[in-house]
């Protein structure tokens, strides 16, 4: 029986000073150097999406199939259709060194916990800035990162069983989900953050606080999906399928509509742009504005959390909040409803008026 191949992965070739994609006997140069890891990961994602899936003759027992083969098949089948192909490639890149040579019967609680411990060990990551300065950082993978990576492994196992590669389903044991932090900005904090933000960051903050959308939805918003006459924003592209990270359509609050009309004077492709180009990540801009304002714990997600929290604090109901922010009612109840003036209102009324 031929040895199953490992999934395609990145390897830094020192003699050529660039990242190489290794896939069995194939070694493909990416053209990206040491400080261009993210670009190399994008190249890996594109490579995975372009490959033709391999066919198997029939289902295999868990001991006859390697995890590497399962991950490779999952990337082949699902990578091209995923909006987050880069994230999938990064997760497989992290999983491969530990799991690729193991057979699927090794996937159990003790092995998953060992993987979590291995990922928690400090590792040195080297990046090169645009000015040529080399920065070395010690990084560890936290429980949330490991949980996301093992979630990809579980999805790959499920796909292998559904496609007839695996004879029986296999359960992956995930780390416990961390308790979400209830961090939202006060209005004075939001005002200070806006005051210290650069123009493109300020624009992002305002859009986030009025729409409650994820950072990716705000950064990918283009002017053709903004209808200033009707006063609506469509965050999804025409024909784009909805996923768990919902986007939807909203009516624009009058305050934000005024900003949009002013911004639209210099019409560009994206609503948020920096130096004439779309913005891929706003994390650094948010962090710098927060540092200048002397505010801790501010991330792009905190802005989304703030938008929903403010609306609930003003009395917005569960169903209306779920519709406007395109979030499930269950999420509103779990993470935001305790801020409402109507929280436990009926229960309190009954208890206080009992005889």
C-alpha cells in the first residue's frame, strides 16, 4: 500500500531565502521571503484551492488512513469554496507537524490534549519590517487558537466520513471554550478613541459603532453597496452565501448617513481606505488610537460588542436587535440581554408583587 502523502505545507528554504510549498514530491517556490509569511500563506491557500482532489476506491479503517491525508482531502474539497481560505491554510499548517504522520485512530482525548500542550510551548517567529529591521518574537498558541485548529481537524474528519474515506466517524476533543469578556466602551471612552484615531481608523470606528458589524464586513464594504438615497447598507455581495459570521442589510441611522454623505465626496472603491488602497487589517490603527487615548482592552470586536450593548441598554428588544445586527436571538440573550433595563423585568414584577 503506498504511503499516504502529507498535506501541502510551507517550508522556509534558507539557501534561497524564500518560502517553499512542499506537497509530496512537489516543491513550489512562492517568491516570498522570510518577512512575508502572510503572503506565503496566501500562496499556499491558492495552491490548495487549485489542486484537483484525489479519489479513493473505498472507505478505510481509522488505522489505515493518516490524518495528513484527511487534512489534504479536506483542503482540496473545501478550500476553494471557503471565504477564509487563508485561515484554513494557516490551521492546517499548524496541525500538520504534529498530526500528519499519525493514523486517524490516534485521534482521541489524550492526543488532543498533548497537541494543546505542544502548541503552548513558546516558539520564535521572525519577521522583517518594510525598513529591513528584523523582529523576533516569542509566541505561544492559547486555548482559543488550539480550539480553532482542532475544530478544523474535526471538520476534516467529518468530511472524510461523509465522503466515504473513513469507515466510522471520529470525535476530536476540543479545549474548553473560554469565557467571553464583557468589555464594551463607555461613551467618554468612545469619544476619546475617535479623537485620537487617524482619519481612516475614525471612519472604521464610526461604522462599527453604528452598524455593529464585524471588522471584515466593515473593511470589505464598497460604495456600490451603500444606497445614500434609500439610506441602506448591504454588507453582503450580491449572490454571496451567508455563513455563521452573518452580515446582512441595515437601514442607516441618520447620524451615520450624514458621515457617509460627507465621505462620499471623494468617491473611492471602499468606504474605508488608507492612502488610496483598501485596508486589510485595522488592529494596529485601533491599538495606536487606544494607546494615545489611554484606554485598555480595545479591539475591533470590542467596537461591535459596544454597538450592540449600547442598543440593548437603551431598551432595544431581543428580536429587533437580532434583526438589525444580523445576530441570532440566542447570542443576544446570552451575551447582551443582561444590560437591558427589561432584563428579568417580568420575574421581578411577579416576585415584588407576590402576596
